[in-house]
């Protein structure tokens, strides 16, 4: 993978980290490790067992387990970098949305978990923003997409929370393309908001793979399931999958 790795500086107001809340770390590790070529390192366990997934020596994602008897659905959460988590949390509440957890301090900064007015969950991260890089290589999250019934209302909400209009255009840009509101960071498209009425609103994580069709086959052999078969998109060949515990995610490879 090394020859295809490109590190992009993660700027505030864009995705900087993705984290899975699993039911069983062993199952998650046995699924995502072979599928995406991850190795694992122990992470902070303040709120329960946690692993950091590593690609080419760079941490690209986290996998945690909720401590106690509460078992929420297995799901990926996208964290957005922000300069001040408290101020961002206040802007979320002012716009009839929910801050469910935090902001709380942990080993790499301060985080909060929130939900937008439609119920789509996301996180805030005030700190070093995942060591300052967004790694674009096989096995890493390279695209984040909000599926929602009204992407323009969503863009208005997130734009006010993350102050998109006031960002330096040399490092951050919002544009409309391919029927999506697209965020660009350091010249790379990193996230989008698009219309979808067939699923509950959510931020979906896309992991880069060398071969989408091969990755889909591999996921099934590892106990996953196909939600949407491989197809072409403006950004590459994509497929939607569920992991061995039902967590939804997508893979994207060359067209």
C-alpha cells in the first residue's frame, strides 16, 4: 500500500476521524483487519475497550465497545475537526439539534457526540485532528457522505455549526457537483451531502480499496453482507456493505 499513500493535512470543519462502535472487538477485528489490511494498536480505554486501526504506520480509524449492558446498534461515526468544541456544541444546541455526549477531554483532545435535526449522528474533535493528516490510501476512509432527505437544509445546518462560509478558500471549499454539496480540503474532495430517501439520515463512511468487486467478495466470505452491489459513481466504483455485526459502510475503488 505504501506507494499509493498520500497524506493530506486535516483542516478544521472537515472529517478528521472515523470510529466504529462494535459489540465485540474480536469480531470487528477479524472482519476489518483482513478486509482493509489493518493492523491494530491499543487505544484509550476510558470509556471501554478501544483499538486504533493502522495503515502504513498511520492511525486511520478506531473501534470501540460500549461498557456496560447497553448495546446500541453497530455504527460508524464521523468526527469533524473544530477549533473550539464548546462553541460548536453551543451552535448545535441553538439550532434545535442534540449534543448527546460531551465535550469531554481524552488523550488527544476534546470530543463530543451530536445529532443533527434529522437524527444523523456525528462527532466533534478539538485537538490535533488525528495527527494532522487524512490518509488517502487503500484501507483508509477517503470519502464521507451524508445521506439525507434535504441536503441543502443539512448544508445550512452544518455550515453554521462549522462556520464553512468563513474558512480560508486556499484550504477549504464548499461546492455543488454531481448532485451533491461537496467539501474539499487541501484540493481533495473529502465529504458530500446528497439526497437519499430510502434510508434514515446518516453519515456513511467510504473506505478505499484496490478492487471494489474483490473487496465485496472478501467481505461476504468474512461474514458480511452486500447492501448495494458494486456500481459506478462520479468518484469511483462503490458498493455498500454490512460488517459481521451489521454495521453499515461503503467501499470505493478505481472506476
